[in-house]
C-alpha cells in the first residue's frame, strides 16, 4: 500500500479515536447502571438503531457507491447496484 | 418466563432486542422499540415487568429523493415497515421497499479528446423488437448482423456517443427494484432473544434472496449483551443481452450465457454495553464470504494507445470470483442532556486489497417541545482494489483481473447534512433530512498517457438527497 494511503488511514483512525475518547470521557462516571437508572437509555434517540428505515436508506446509498459495506449490520446489499 | 422474574429480566430481554435491532439493520427489523417500551417505568424495580411491554404496533414509512450532479443517477425510493410487539417480547416485522432509478451512469471508459461511440445490447429482454419504435435516453437504436438462430428484426443494439473531453456515461440507464423483508424474534428459554428473517428483491436484471438467524444473551446485570447473527444471500444476475465474457471486446451481440449467480455468507458478532445511565457502546466484528459472479456486466475498461492515450478498444471488466470481507465497527452514544451525541468508527478490509476507514458523528439537539435538529457528518476513505485500472495499455500483457469501476478506486467520500424532526401527536413523528455526498479522488494519475493527461479520469459521485420519514405507534 502507498504511504499516502496509510497516512490517510492513520489520520482517520486518529480522528475517530479522539472523537470516541472525548465522547467517552464526558460521560464516564461508573460502569453499568442499575436497572432503575435506565430511563435515559430507554429513550428512542438512545437506541442503537432508532430509525431503521433511515439507516437502511443510508446503507443502501453507500453500498451502491462505495467498496466497503456492513459493520453496523450485514454487508450484503440485496441489489445489483454494486 | 423471564418477563415475570422481575424488572432485571425485562431489561435483559430488551437489551437483547437493542442489540439485534442493530445487527438486523438491513432487514429493517425494529426491535429497539420494545426496549424503549420496557424502560418506560425504570423507577419501579419491584413492579411487574410483564406489564411493561404492552402489545403494540408501529408503522414506519419514508421516501427518499436522490439526485447526482451532471444529470447522473436520480432515484426515488419509498419504504414501509410494519412492526408488531407481543406481550412476551415477541417481535414481528414486515417491510416493503421500491426503487426507481434513472439517469446516466459511468460505463468505465476514460474520456478522450475525440468523440467516442459505444454500442450495447438493446435493453429489451430477449432482444425483441416488438416494443422498439424510437431512440430514447440519448441513445439510438441500430440494426446489427443477426447471430445464428436470431431473426434479423430482433438483432438490435443501442448506440450512444460521448463528446470530446467528457466522461463516458450511459444515459439509457433505468431500473426498478421491489423488495420485501420479514423477521420474527422472541426469548427462548434461558436465551434472551432468538430471531429469524428473510428478504427478497427483484430488478429487471437482478434477483436477491436471503435468510438470516440471530441470537443474543445478556450478562452483567443486563448491562452487557453478546449477540451473533448470520445471513445467507443468494443473488442472480441476468443482464440485458446476456453475460459478457470477461476481458473480451465490448459488443452489442447477444451472449450465449444468460445468467450468473453468487452466494454470500455474513457473520456478525456484537457486544453492547450500557456503560453509564447515559452512555451506550456497541462493538461489532463482521466477516463475509462472497463467491461467484462479482462483475458488473455493463462495465468496460478502455485499452489505450501507449503514446497518444487514445482508446483503441473497450474490454468487459473482470473481477475475482471470490471475496473475503471483514470489518470492525464501534459506536458510542451519549446523552448529554440538551443533546445526544453519536460517534461511530468502522475499519474495513477485504481480499481484493481494499482498506477503508469510516467516521460518522451526529448530534441530536433538543429544541422547544419535541422539536429537534440533528447535524451529521460522515468521512469515508478507501484504497483501491489491487486490480483497479483507470485504463489498460495496448501492447502490454493483459492482466488476469481488471476493472475501471471508480467504486473500486481510491477516493474520499464526505457526507454532511441535517435532520429536523418533531412529534405531530403523542403517537406520531415526522422527520425531514437533507444530505450532500461528494467523492473526491485523483483525476490525474501519474501513469496517464498522452491525451489522458489533460482529462479528469476520476468518475466519482457528487450527490444530494432528501428524505421524509413518518412513524405511527398504535395499539
């Protein structure tokens, strides 16, 4: 692989790690809430996939325009668009 | 029954639905809602959890409007999803989707400083001429020498031209796709959740059928969910004019092979962790095996003169028949109070030499009442497949595999947009989205020859799309 490719991947990975770390540090208080403490986690916007049709639409667009797919769910696109 | 064992059991079940909802995104399964319902009385640890999951139904609908720049692909995609939740965490879902796609799509050839002419099989199944009355979509219908056994009237081709300096695109591209998916899941004994699903879709020249199964188990006071899902997909490609022989010269004549197929197995192992009262983390590992016909039967590769760079001939592309894919996906979602921030990261690699990194960030900001806005940005990068070539050169050895499909080349994709949503009533929500997606790549590679040095060889996408979604919850 070209060094430019590796550099781009490293930059992407570094950016992702920074985002996750910042995201995590802000909320880090204790690992694992008690059952009666999950009211916030129960909200729709806190579900991992709160809008499946929106997710499926985005995944379908990216599947038809990019080489990588999946990760969040199954990678197959179910269409001949790629 | 686990539901009657207390609130913790209820949470265990619903966390399982949370995880499986992610894993089955492509099936449109919406088990997450059951999780939300189960959490609706979180301060009642001694309550009867069986009452926390009422029987309910949901109807989700959306319509997508997608348009690429320069008159390229335009798509309209309506979708409908029905979900029913039973009293014991059973979930049934049924979804339908339709695609209507038109516009111009790159054919893989490089631009030239001369007019280029391409002739492809006419898009009429079987080569019938009964419905052919005129040219359309910037193409001209022409008569061809009949192949053995073919009547002369049915020997037709579709010819289109590309002006000098422009990217060759086929403006006769149009297709419709119709798909349906179904899924069912429920707790089973000591297993938190077991589910099955299937999907089917059909296009003019493509068919896909798949079946899936998934299982999830909760641990650690229900704060941890481990899940495993497997999906089998079988696809058939039956292109207009038949399946071309790879790396042979582009021809409008009908091919003897009418269809080819491929199969694919994907496995996704996931771990979901409720870190705190407002922080959720998801980690997935995916592995896929795809065997069979991987080519795009309509894509070609230019073979250019080694001095002038002018195209001499066009060959059908050829890709390896086997592909192994794997990815790691990490998602972190935090509710800060005034907003919910979602950050995800994916690293992907496959046996074709493609490596990709994706980072996506969104922040859902609560405004007055139920109104919210959600800006979003996504950064995507991929390296090229090891058989990607912008062009081949006359006189040089023909490689075993070659494709000029820009989707297999190196590029960066950037998406940014905004979502606006609010509750129309207590049981209905509507949202609007607007997104811009642009790919950038190297249009002037160092190995460009002759006139190709003056051409932009990158055929990436510049698109905008909007989406309207509506959901309705009812008993």
